């Protein structure tokens, strides 16, 4: 491919870049750096950007001239798209490549672990025996004593039905 054909192909591809977006989107994307620097340097608002866009002959998707609100909306979308692309490029550059096992030493082995025998089985922790009444329980209220009795009943139920199920004969 000659240099002239290469330039023509590049121009064609550039003209068809972002085909689903309006001419305004493409123009703002191509001039993103210039527009961003102008915003920072001059502090101009959307009316100033609209004047520049209209002077460049840029129209919207339907061919109508844009207004300041459509320019604002498209500019924010362009900025978000460019920021997302930069973040994606940064993430791919900083991502650590997977380790290559062929580069490990020949005597390398995975670390030895102990086998967990509880995998696949339902293991319940043993319940504690009911706490006997101690000296000093006199200060407990009737409500607390009733709650402790209910807890003891729940432990007894668990011991009978869940932790030590009956053997079938």
C-alpha cells in the first residue's frame, strides 16, 4: 500500500469513526484537548463553546444547529468516554501478567496443607451444659431467670434433635 493510499484509508476511517454519534460528538472528541484548555484558560461558559462550534459549522445528528444545552450534554459525555478509556488503558497496563509455571524452579511444589475432614459434612459445635445456679443469682430479675430457662430448653432441644440425631434401626 502506498503512502497516498494509506493516508486516504486513514481519512476514510477517521470520517467513519464513532458512526452512531453525531457530528458534534466527533468534533468535540477530536478537539477535546483544545476545548478543555480553552475552558481552563478563559473560563468561558457554554455560550462561548457554542459560538466556537457554530463557527466551525458543526451540526447535530439531525442536521440542526446545536444549542448550548446539547453542547453541554455532549461535552460531558465525551469527557466521560475519554476518562473511561484512559482508566481502561491504565488498568490493562498495570495488570500483572499471570505467572508462567514453566519459569518455576524444577523442584517447586505447592505448599502442603492439611486435609479438612469437615468438608461435605454438617458439623455442629457441642453445646454447653446448663449453667448451674451460683451464689449471687439472687440479684437476677424474674425476666432474666425466665430467659436463662428458655435458653436451657433450646440447648436441650438441639441436643436431642440436631446434634445427636437418633440412630435408625
